[in-house]
C-alpha cells in the first residue's frame, strides 16, 4: 500500500471518529434536555437551589441513594482518579453547635478527585461555619459529587442526591456578608432557595463575579489548592435537565473533609 493511500485512510478514519463523537455528544445533550424543555437562565439567579423535603427525622437517618447519584457512580471519575466509596446518606433534624466562635481559627481540608483544597472558614458567620463543621465531622460530604459546573463561574456541591434539590434535612438563618462584599475567585459560599433556606449545598467561585449580589452566606476562602479549581473547570459538561450547560460528564467527588481548629 502506498504512503499516500495510508494517509488518506488514516484521515478518513479520524474524520469518521470525530463525526461519531459529535453525534454521541448531540445525543447526550438531547437526552439531558428532554422533550419541550426551553428555559432562559438568568445568570445572577444560577445559584438558587430548589429544595424539596418532607417530614424530617429527629436524628440521623440513612435514606436510599438517588438515581442521579447512582448515575454518577457509573461515570468515569474526573482527573483520572479512583472513585471513593459511595456516600452514606444521612439527614438531621438540626446541626449540633461545634463550639466555633469568632475567635476560632478553622480550616477545612477537602480531598477531591482533582486534588486537595484547603478552606479557611470565616468564623464571623457562626451558624454557617458551625453547621458546615458539624456535617463535615459526621462524614456527610464524604463520597458526594459536584453536581453543577458553570464555566468561568462556579462549581457546586454538597447535595447527596446530586440533583440540586437535596440537603441535610434542616435550614439555617441568613448570614449575608456586607453590601460591598465581592464573590471573587476562591470564595466559598452557601447556595440557597430564598430567605433563610441555607442548607448543606455550597459553591466554589471559579472566577470573580462582581455582578453577584451578597445574598449567599459566606463559608470562607480557599487558601491552598486554587489550581484544583482549574482542573475541575476542565471537566466537560452537557446540558442539564433545566437546559443549563452545567452537568459534568465525569464524577468529581469529594472524598473527605477534615476540620482543623487552631488556637
């Protein structure tokens, strides 16, 4: 076989593979989009989380894992990592105060599929920090996934159902930052569904968002591992069920969260 013929065959094969990948991507987008879904998303409202809860138990319980979470378990793990053990689903009637005060110095070491992030928690926001520390110490976040990834904006996690509608079973009061606060790259804040609905879901700022109003409880700021945000941002996404280009095609896990309190 001549060299020119081999090159033509190689080029034809490459073109065929590219066409097949595009076809699969379109098929996946249509599947996620669903029939008749046509929603316009306002950017400043992207962090609102729709929550749906029934009666909550008085102590920790272990609900069944959702179908959406099970789908993530079948996806490849982001950053070529190994998948951690599945989460242990649990809900609570309320959080137990962890003794964190404004004078405390608290750090959360978050192990993810794409690397380690260290967050310095902002202890001025007592309920927000005590709730997060309580859930972290209970192992609530271990094995959960980041279910929402918006390029150049945020990555969102903390929902054991991986739907954007799950939570720990309780809500805390608003502890919004000052009016001049800016959600900059590396800031960690809590998602909500309106007034006094902050729960377990949080987001990491991938980039500065000067347009975002200070209407989300601030948890803290990433002080180590900003490069991990860049790795996470590289994970491909497809359309979610809401028509938003934010559904990761790979599972970005939170493997563990370790809390350190320094005097």
